[in-house]
C-alpha cells in the first residue's frame, strides 16, 4: 500500500504539470478549434526564461515565473495577431503556422541559450517529508499547490469575469457571440495569451525537475497534448483530469516490472481509452465555427 | 536532417584553438611525441577530411560539444605543425545527429557518398552502432566516443573507441566498491539505450562474479526525466550503494530525485559522473561522495594534462573534462596513424595503421586490438565537496590490464 501511495504521489506531481500543458492546448482549441502545435515550444521558452531570471538574474523563483509568464503571454498574443488573417480563410494554414512557429522558437532559443541547456536548482530546501511511510518531496508539493492555484484562478477567470465569460460565449457559438457584440478576435488573442502563460508556468515549474534544453518542449508537449485528448479536448476540467490520469499511468508503468517499456505502456493505455471513449473521459468541447 | 557547418563563432573558435596550439605545442611534448618525424622538406599539402557526427542538440548535446572541442583543438595543433605531420591539414565538418540513430545512419550514408577520410563519432553508442555498417562497407574508419561493449562485439575492423568500454569502467568500480570497501547492498538504475544496456550487463556480471545480487534492479527509458516511480522501488530496498548506468543529464536527474526521496546511498558510476554536467544537474550537495570510474581524473595530474587544460581553456573559455580529453586523444591517434603512413592513406590502410598505433595520451596508453579497443584501464576517484574528482587514498592508482 505504501508503495502504491508513493507511486501515486509521484504520478500526481508530474500529472499536474501535464494538466497545465493540457489546459493550454484546450483553452486555444475550445475557443478557436485550433491545435497549437507550438505550445510545447512555448513551454520550453518559459522554462528557459524562468531559469535565466532565477539563476542568472538571481530573482526570487516566483518572480521569475511571473516574468516568464508575462513574456510568454505577450508572445502568444502577438502570435495570434500574426495568424489572425488566416482565421476566416483556412484553419489548416493556421495549424501549419503553429508548427512553423514552434520550429522558429526552437531555433531562436538555440541562438539565445545554446544547445547544451541548463540545470535549474530546486528553489526551496528539498529535505524529504515522511508522511505515513510515504516520502514526499517538498518541491512536488509546491508544484501541486502552484498548479492547483493556477487552475482555480483560471476557473474563476472563465466563469466570474466579463472577459472570461465572453471567451466562453465565443467558444460556444461564434456567430451568436459576434451578434451580441463580443470581439471574437480579441477573445482568440486572449486564449492564445492565456495558453502561452499556462505553458510558461508549466515550463517554469518543471525546470527544477528536469533538465532545461531546447528539445524539452516536444517530449513534455506531446504528453500534455495526449493528456488533453485523454480528458476531452477543449474541456477545461477534462484537461486537468487527463493530465493527472496520464501522469499516474506513466508513473505506475515506470514503477512496474516493465519500467523499460514505460512509454509503450502509457501510450497503449492512452490509445485504449481513446478507442473506448473517442471524445475523451469528460467529452470534447470546441467552438462551432461558421 | 540538419547539417551544421562552421559558422562565424566556429571560425573564431578555430582561430582561438590555432593560437592556443602554440601554447600546447610548447608544453605538450608527449602529445604527439611518439609520432613526430624530423622536420625535413615538406611534401605537398594534403587535406584530411573528417566528418564529425555527434549530438549537438537535445539532452546529450553536451557530448557533441565536448567531441567538437577536443577534436578541433587537436586539429589546430596538427595543422599548426605541418612539418611534424607530413603537411597533412585536418579539415573538420560538423554534422548534428540530434542523438537519434536514424538521423545518424542517414548522415553516415551522406558521408559515405562524400569525400570524407574519417568519421569522428558519434558521441552516443546507439548512434555509433547505427552508422557502423554503412561506414564499414564504405571503408571509412570511425573513431567513436561510444563506450558500449556492443560496439566491440561487432568485430568491425574500421571502428576505434577513444576510451574504455563499459566492462572496463565497471570492473574498476566493482573492484573498489565491493572488494576494497566491502559494499554489498547494491541497487542498479540504468536506461535501456545501448550505453545503459552495456553498463547494466557489465555491472551485473561484476556482481554475479562476486556472488552478489542487486537489492533492486530498475531499468528506465533513456528519455525519462521523472524517475520517481523506479526510484521509490529502490528506496524501498534501502541500498547502501546505487549504481547508475545512464548518460550525464539523466544521471544527474536520477541523483537529484533519489535524494529528494530520501535515498542516501553512495552513487557509483562511470564516465558520466566525471563531468560538470552531472554535478550541475544533480546539485553539488547531492553528488558529494560519488564514486567515479574514469581514465581522466584531473586537469592538473601532470604536465601534459596541465598544458592541454590551459590550451582548452584559452580556446573555449571552459576547463576540459573527460570527454574533451577523449576526443583530443582520438584525433591525435589518427594523426599518429597518418604519420605512420607518411601522409598517404586510403580507408583500409588508415584502419590498418590505427590498429598498429601505440599512443600515450591524456587518458592513458592506447594499444588497439582487432575489435577497436585501445584503452584498457580506468581509475577510481570520488567527488569532493567542491565538485572536483579526488583520488581516494585507498584506491588502486592505475589497475594493470
């Protein structure tokens, strides 16, 4: 039982990171019906920015993350603005644009930070805690708490603020939202900015857990994407559930006798779930486009 | 597939390297001492084309960088001493295999249909194994930084290791940790790429030979960054020693995560633990006491390493470590073979000459066997509280073959 709980704690920790990545994918998809394939690379930039602010500029870790989120949000907003002319013509072109954007980001990151990457020290004293025989890393708890706070804040924004409700309306019915005077393009820009911000938070938080380097976005990004689909693409609670479930599957696979086949087990389990529930665990949500 | 050729920064580095070669040539008499002919009338200049294939992006980009730095420093030395090397000019072209064996095999095809005399690479064993059939068929010698015993098992006459393989690294570790220190509660954490699998096999053989069984034996994928699932099983087994068989960054992450789970076991590892990336990734406090097996323990070991370190620092602005020294030795071995051929070579004659080379370099004495194994010994060191490698007083100074 202790071993089960120990593995579950590890799964929840990495799962919250996947949930944040999945949220970023989902918020753009539900608003625009677009998969932002550059999302993983925004995470990578967020991780590098946090690492730079924290280790080179010696700013406190929370300040480093907030700054990274601001830069990423501006980047996301600007990217949506570049893609906006394509919105009404061909969504596939926008999708290819996001792939190109991701590749460009990798190139720029390599120019700025080099190809070797950097290790980020754990920002808090990480003496393990022993709770009922289960060993818990304080940094894992920090990640869990920060991710929970961000998810709660996102929920409040989407459901309790005018801008958030406008985004929800635009996601539900494009034409109706336009008819009642909602600026849908602005909503799309906000969705991109929020998605990029979420990616930057995930990147910043995951930095001390992994090694920050240019190609990290693809490996974490693909897991976040899978988590979003697992929970139900475009579904906000689904993204959280998908991320946590994906993290748990991965951790239990690694802790089994078949740890060498973790990726195979995880993605086979993912495929089986999707075969049984093609719209994900909580159902897909996306905008009905004209 | 992406090919990176020398850019402005590379040219600047080459210029720096060339300048530093003067310093090196004054101080490193032994660097090429076994091969220097008397300076006579120079033969016509000939270009020796080297394809440097390695991981220059991704998690293992550090390995590609070290290979690049070590080889270019050696090339700068060779090029600045035309009379000592039959006026052979080394030209290095860099290719990025991204740490991916498919990309590496494609690059090997590209190189095989080009005008290259030697492939230096890859920095990863898996990629080396992917390239070997292509290069061997094209009669292009290959000097690799890979350390997997699987490379030697191919029996390929065209491949040469610039270091010892896993079996030698791990035999040195086992002799010290199990025979001298008497540790017996050993857990193993390895990945399942070619290098990790080789480390796993070699260490398990050492344990079995001593009648020991690992308290826990976990294998993860080489891309795993979160290893808490496997490490929590290891924590449950409460080992005194944790053997790692994975590349630099992954090793560092494993140690960082192990300590966060309360695993206090002494870390036991080969070449990856002898690098600054390992210390940086894990955090200094987590790696103090790590027992390392390496053929290159210090930049201040002797006059040769001191001169090498000074030239390296001048050229690249960083202190060298094991992999840079390995790469330098590998290129100097090629230069020694070219000298034996008096600057006239083909693929087969160069490979044959390299099998006859006897070279004492920064990492030890090289004498190649038919499989491409040249270096036959490593040494033991421990990481101290400053992150430096120190030779423990009770360690064997240099085990004989």
